[in-house]
């Protein structure tokens, strides 16, 4: 395996480009931040195995108050991880497949 060529400043030479900026970068960062929280990540895991569940189901699964779950659901929804449909007095949550596919494509392009 060869060593990476270095510039005169000692920094390795550029190997590739990372063409992401503006609103695309902001969206990606918001999605990473959202799942960086352990409770929100647990909500995502729960929705993978329990698609279309209501807030009460999520609350019963987690060791936090309903108000806290609602705050986390709001962040996940705003960042694009989930969507919610109002059904009577309940909201039914599921993963937002379109947004998750976008995330996969962008992360694949970066790495």
C-alpha cells in the first residue's frame, strides 16, 4: 500500500471532492443531529419494527414522559425521519421513506 502524497504544507493531497453545501447540507446535518439523541434513536428503532403506531405506543415503549416523547417526535418529524397522520384524536407515526432514501443516497455519495 502506497503512502498518500503530501503537499508542501504537510497536509495530504486532496483525494476527492465533497460536493454538498447550502440547504442540502443543512438538511443532512439536521437528520444526523436528530438521530444523535439516544431517545430519538430508540423511537426510530421502534418505528422500524412497529410501523404505523400511535404516540401512546411509543410512550409505553420508552422510559420518559409523554411530553418528552412528543418533543422528540417533533424533532424527528421536522428533520424528515418520520411523518405523522392524524387519525381521530391520535397521530399515527411511520418512517418517512422518501426522506430516508434521500439520506441514504447522500451518505452513500459522501462515503
